[in-house]
């Protein structure tokens, strides 16, 4: 029985996850939530509406991994001064975790590769 848990996330899937994560309502729900299965079920439902088939566990794992990698990189950069290692989607995750005010496009960081990416998911959400 293959659950697809080890299935690699494409850039578009990660962008979609980050875009949903950036939603103010999702961020508020995640803030301080310890039992968050329902939140990740909602994220999985929103991904499904975009044609991305991921279950809530996969979404939670990817979310946690993105946060962990971001924090580890932050710590490393603080310690070393200049970044030696890069992380995909660093700017987007940085934007969310620093709670940037929303820009006119609905995304806090105008230079975000989400906006310059091949597909702007924020248009689909409306």
C-alpha cells in the first residue's frame, strides 16, 4: 500500500503549499495550534482544488520540513555571518515567518519568486 509519503514535491506543489500557508486565516489557525490535523486537512483540500493530490500528513511534513530548514539556515547564518548554504523558497518562507504585511498583490514580498513564477496561484484563490 503506497501512501506516496516519500513522493518528491515539485516546485509548483511547494509554491502552492506556501501560497496556501501564506493565507492570513491559515497562519492564524496554525499559530499556537498543537493539534493541527484539521488545518492540514484544509490545506490538502485547497491543494486538491488546484489539482495537487497530497494528504494532510504529507502537507504537515512538508510544512515542518520547510520551517525546520529555514530555522536551521537562520541559525547557521547568524553563527557564520554570511550564508554558505541556500534553501529553495527561502524568501517565501522568510516572508511568512516574519509576517510581512500583505502587498497589493496579496503577497507580502513583492520580489518573491512566487510572483515571478510560472503560475500565480493567488489569482486562483479568489
